[in-house]
C-alpha cells in the first residue's frame, strides 16, 4: 500500500500575505521527547554527536536557501526553536519554509542514523508570525532562556527547590505553605502589596515608584502580581533586578514548571513563589 505524505500541521496567521516577507518563530521536536541531542548544563545545551549533526544540517539548509535568513535558534535535547526571516518577493514563501523544515528533518535524521540513533521527528511544525519588534524581542528572550527553563523544569537543585512545608516565623502555626525558589527572601524586610485595579493609568507610575523606593531600601514586596498595577510593579522589579515574593491562590504542585519571566528570576535568586496548602488536622507545631 502506498504511503500518503503526512500533512504539515501549522498554527499560522492565515490573513497575512507572506510574500511581503515574514519573521517566524518555529518549533518542532522528537516524537518520544527523548533527550537525544545533548544535555543542558551551566544554562546552555552541550551538544553530543547527534546534536552537532543537527547543527551542521541547520547551517547547511540556511546556506542552500537564499530566501531564508536564520537570526536565532536553540537546539535543545529533544526539540528545536528557530527564529527565521523569509525575504519579501519569495515566489512561494510558505512552500519554501515547509521545504526548509522538511529537509532539515530529513538530512539530520540521515546523519543521526549513521551514528546509530533514530532521530524520529514529530510531523509538521508549530509556527508563529512575529508582527512587531516587541514580539521579536519576547521570542528571542524565550529562545535564549530555553536551556535555563529546561534546567528548572528538570529539577536543577542549584536553581530551584520545592519545600513542603515551608517554615517561617511569619506564617501562622496552623497553616502549611509550599515554596519554590529562594526561601532566604523570607528573612528580609517584608512588605505586602495589593494594588487596586481601580488605580488610574495616570497615577500608576507614581504608585509603582513608591513601591520601588521601598524595595530599594531592602523591603521584599509580596504580592499576587495579578492586577494591572501589580503587573507594572512586577515588570519594574524585574528591570531593576530587585527581589520579590509572589503568592498564588491555588495549591502549588510538587513539580512546578516555570514560565514567562520566571526562569531568570529563579536563577538570580530574586524570586520566591508561595502557596498555602491544605494539611487538615495537622499544625506546624506538631511537625
């Protein structure tokens, strides 16, 4: 029976005219998510022979495609991230992108097979168009932080610890808390902050500035960082490399997967994530 060619699965912006040129964030990985291309250490991927073969294939395919420029990429143990640019005026831009990805998979799998490894890629790829400089910057940060995020997700104890329960004199004896991150922040000068959603945009800057002034004096802000003003404060604390404690309303899972702005905060020791957890009938004084 003749095999049918698998359809490429994508999540693209159908209303966009790709003949104008496009910046794309592309991701695809291995079917069984086996770490076949290397390991992550010291916040970067250390490529093994298979990973180096994939790198050589990426470089080869970029040279063979004058309409495609590769600006950023990350080879992870079990997946790839690419930010590439398809130039304006390409005759069949979507077809060229698909061929680029398919050739990358095909030739890297052939090279890996020579090394005795089955590099079994998932069908298709995920792509997202980057329509602004802000989105490009976010994508680049995501790619650059991916090895660090891998370390955190796979339990690098030098970067993150889960403690249950988390003992602290600031917690009532009949409550149990879970914590992820730098629990030493609990020994600092603490300042609870709940910034109202009704703060006018015109006053938000001055409110955030007052909170930053307290943080600069050594106070550790504690907040949910949910409301618009709290998010403004969160972003300002990140920019100023100032420590913070975030309290989440739900129970914290034992295996926590950091996302967004959190990986660098964990790595720098500037972040502690807290959640109250249920422990009926037990008080900390009994522990």
